[in-house]
């Protein structure tokens, strides 16, 4: 029986010719990753179990991105523990303030991910790297500890949902709208334990950044991973970022899928996920036109890339943030920060009245750098709008693209960028 | 392994941000995490919960982040087992890896009902409502992890104590 792309990568990592959905396997890992929140728990487990060396220092990445620059004394202690461990263990890919970026933007940028890799990360959005043809998935800290010690992890071989893409996105519509639209269709547990495998003629028209954004939120549909086929764009991206030699796997033509979903990209509307679940997706024809916004956040592992900065600037250029709205812009890595600065985007943001932050997860998880008060509303380019995600349990988060976030910043209410078109800047 | 306790009932999609809010993730100390367990969905939970109690929920329990702090907080709050119609996948593997028993079942439960779970026999009973269900025990591979006392111990055996 044919295998899905994900199943093929798994098979190659446990020395099997073929695998069936539901089988349990112990597979070899190409990279294991954790951050300043999950690494301390993993390090404690690693040490408690009496392990003394990581299996391969070149295949471990530790990224201090969540509560950094250290938000308080406890966070500082956690960072110090990870820093010390990284040094003692000869961890090759350790990123600290000044060199750090948000893990899921940083790893592909630094060329640490290539097609055909099997990667686990102690962070749920590790599923992002599927955009580059890797099988990557989020795990917990004990999995991370075992991964660091033995270079292996257990998996139940997943079934897959096939998402066939046709058509081409309309102006202002981006990868974020595609994934919010898809989660709206299938729900936050629509892909539970399953892979989301994207395919079809529409793939070509999506940039690698769009694909990274789409795979990033596979977990928001409950998915184990999201994955795109490897094409010329992928190979060019890998080459540009100095990634290892890609291993290209394709789904068999007779691969069995649990379900097939067809999406015509040209019909995907600008989409916003209303509180308090990413599945509460709505198009603008279904959005009240007077939803006042207190804060806008543009950043995160979902939409903190250079193209997201450019899209936000495109809307904010020559315009002002509304009087009662505050805007926080967070380039996801040092490289993006520098590129955005050189392109003059910071000037655009500063002229408009935005705050620009050093790379951090910060407000995305309600950590620091932009926490919401009771009753406040935020339009955010992040990926989760659960109760209390960005602050007070009675605050509200609306998930959207950088275009929508920037337009909402200008108008002080949830708004589509199309509303600003033709208006004098 | 047999477990018995009073049920605390929640709905669908109970996410890791309400199980243990991110603002408390600046520590990995299970006792401190336990003090804030379920805080944003049920501020009274930590005051009510008794050792051995059981959490019962709907679909997709534990969705959201990969934080192992979530099952750790639940376990160290004294909860003996979580019963849900389905679990989010990272929560599922974390619970197994740290030894928090979880059961997939759609048995009817109201708040305060007395539940009894026999993990090895695969039977769950609601003693208050006189309902009984069976559930599929874990696959052998996962039973091995649980029997070894957690993933790190199981790996040590499988990999011959290399690390
Ligand atoms: S940006 Fe948000 S979702 Fe992404 S890794 Fe950081 S906290 Fe997680």
C-alpha cells in the first residue's frame, strides 16, 4: 500500500521499507530543539535519569526566545540553567539575546532544517518546518530529554488529511488567511493525530514564507505535522540558507488519506479568528464594523518574518496609528531586524507611532512586552487566541494577517486593508 | 492499577493555557505549578481538589502548547487520572512520558460523581450514576513505557544504558 510523504520520512528514519498508520516506531532524529521554558524541564529530566552526554552536540538546538530578554528573576535563572547546560554539553546551536530569534523562524533561517529531516522540538509549533519538506513535530520536555540523550523518539505513525490547493491568492490575502480558513473548516481538533499534507497546482503560487506560516498552525487544527512537497522554491530557499543536502520524499500516488479537502486559493477570503479558539474563523462580510481595538501585535513564529514586516509597512507607510490604539512590532530574528532596518521599515513604523521590539515571543504567550488588561482587545498576527493567552482571562485576541493587523491599527477597529485603498495617504 | 476519586468536570478543548497559564512558566517546580492548576477556567479548583480526584472532560483535552508543565501541574495537584472523549496529541504523549494515567472514554459524568478506573482491565465506572464502560488499553509499546515508570527509564532499558 502506498505511503504518505510523512510516513516515508518516518520509515527512512527507523530503517523500514514501509509503515502503516497506527504502527508504533522508535525513530532516529536529525535535530532536537527546546526553548527557555521547556529546556529547563528537559534538562532536569536528563540529569535526574543520570545521563551525562547529549547524543550529538551538532544535533541539539537551544533557543532562549520566550521570556527573554529575561523578564524577571525566575526567568533569568531558567536562562542561566540552559546557558550552562549548553556550554557544558557542547551544544552547537545555542542562541542567546543578541543572536537569538523566535525558534521556528530562526532554525530555517540558520539552515538547520533541510528536506527529509526528522525533527522534534519541545514546542508545539515545531510543525513549522514541514514547509521545507521535513517531518517535524512538537513534543514535551521528557521526549526532549530522551531525544537529547539517545537521539530517538517514539511515534505513532500518523494518518494524513490531503489538502489539495488550486488557484491563486487574491490581493491582500496571504498564507495566514489560508490556514485560518482551513482551521475554520475542520475545527481545532479536525486533524487530531494526523498529518496535513498539502499538494496540488496551487502550491507553486505560495511563497516559502506563506508555507511556513501555514505549517506553523497545523497544530491549531490538532495536527501532528503539516507538510508541503519539495519544489524549486524550496530547494532555492534551502540553498540560500546553507542547509544540508535535501532528501526529497514524495507521497505515493496510491497513498491512503483519511480525508481529502479541496481549497481554491482564489476563493480564500481575508480571515480573522475570533476569541477564544482559532477555529472561530470569519470573513469580513461577517465582522461587526465597530470592534474597537486597544492593541495590535505584529510578530511571532507565525508572522514575524521579513515579508510580514514589509506587508505591515505597506499599509502603515504615511499613515498614523489610531489615537487609542497601541502597536507593537516584533521582527522574529536579528537578521530580520537588520534587514527591516536597512530597508527603512523601522522609519515607517516609528513615523506611524508603533513600538519596535527586539526579537522575542513576548506578548504572544502573555509572557511580557505587551500584556492585555481586563476587557482589552488585541488584533494579533500570532497563532493562539485562547482564554488568557495574552494576558487577563477577560481580554480578547483576534488572529489575523499582518495586512489586517496594520489596517486595524490605522483605523482603531478591526478592519480590512481594502478599506484604506484609494484613500489619500 | 486501580484509581478512585471524585470528578471535576470540564467541557471541550480545555487548553494548556488554562491548565497552567504561561505567566507561571518561569518555574519548573511541580509543586508551584500545581498551585495554579486550572486557575483561568476554575479558580476554585485547587481549593476543592482532593488527592485521587479525577478530571473528566470532553474532546481535545490539553490542546495548545507542548508544555509538560500542564500534565505535571495536574499530577501534582493530586489528580490521579484524566478521563476525556479525546486528548490533544502532545498532552497525550506527555502524560504517558511522565506517568499521569489518562483514559479515553465517553462515560457520562457530572461534577462530584465518584469514578473508579481499572487501568489494567480497561474498565471505568461511574459509581454515582451506575454506568460502566470499557476502554482500549494502551498499545504494548506504550504499556512498556508506563511499566518502566516513564520514558527515560524505558529508553535506558531499550538502548542498553548508553547515555
Ligand atoms: S511566537 Fe508564540 S507561538 Fe511562536 S514559539 Fe513563541 S510563544 Fe510559541
